[in-house]
C-alpha cells in the first residue's frame, strides 16, 4: 500500500463554526462527529478533524482543486463578502495569484486556507 495522509487535527476556537465554514466554502459534505472531533472529509478521503479543546495555533491548509471547482469556491467566497488575498502574507487583498489560479482566505479561527488550481513547481 502506498503511504497516504489519512487525517490531521485542526485546532480551532469553535469546531462547529470552522468545520462548517470549510465544508460550505469547498462544497463538501457537512462535518460529521467522531469522538470529540468534527470531521470534514475531502474527495481523496483525507479528513480534517476539528478540535476546540486545546491550544489554538494558526496553520496553513492548501486545497488543490479543478478550474470548475475553483470558480464555484471563489463564487461562494465573494457572495459572502469575505476578504481574500493573492499571497500567504495577505499583502495583496482582493486579488488572486497567477500560478494557475489561487487565493488565500481565513477561516473563523484565523487559519490561512489556500485554494489553488496547480501545485507549486508544476
């Protein structure tokens, strides 16, 4: 069996708010509970398991999507009136980047979510 990432724990202030935000923005199934976590599963069966019991540190999570998925996700971001940036340092607000297409948006806990259509180095 090839090694694959199965899940990662995402520390948040409010697991319901952050897990629901991600699932709605990316157009995924609603979060499902598992033990103390709320889990959001991606198309490649990797789950992000939201946990609001510990110390909150901000992290970066990048999601590789198709052009069609990008359009739908970007439409959901703009419909909500959310701020987005072309860069991880948030210096270029209201722009997408030109490596394929990509942008960064913050979730309710301050995690830096990246949506991109091409892996870096491709």
